[in-house]
C-alpha cells in the first residue's frame, strides 16, 4: 500500500476524498470521538443472524428510510451507513484513528486505481 501512495502521490480523486471524509467521521462517531450532533445522526443495532453471518460484524449501522424521489442521498445519515457497510471489516475495526485513516486511504486508492493490483 505504501507503493500505491508513492506512485500516485497519495492523491485520491474527488469522489474518493468525499468518501474518505464520510467514513472517517463515521469511525469517529462510532468510537465516541465526534461531536454529539454528528453521532446522533447515526443509529446502530445488533445485526440479524443473517447479517451477522454475511458480515461477521457485531454492530450494524441502520440506514434511515429514503424515498426514491428524495434528493437527500447526500445526507450524512444516509451515506454513512451505505459507505460503512462497503468497507472491509479489518478497516472498520482499526484500533486507532491513524491506523483507520491509513487502511482506508490504501483501500480507496486501490478502488480508484484498479490497475495497481
């Protein structure tokens, strides 16, 4: 992953940078490192047995109901659970903010530049 950072200068495309920020805020919310006004936008629950089998994840972010015609897809409470569920469990369970950021950036660089694999 350090080779990826060196080759691309660590630059993420704009959409990946947005996803990075949302995932970082989500990590901070789930680890009591974010302001309560952000943390209050997310709700967690224990996963169903099927979800647990699929993800092996002890907590699950609820995704609020979204009307198909509604343009709130960009809202943090909608986008955070969607992006969080897409992350590999090893990233979601990072032990510190620094390790989370490093793992997340490497993951997003690989998604943005698949020819590096």
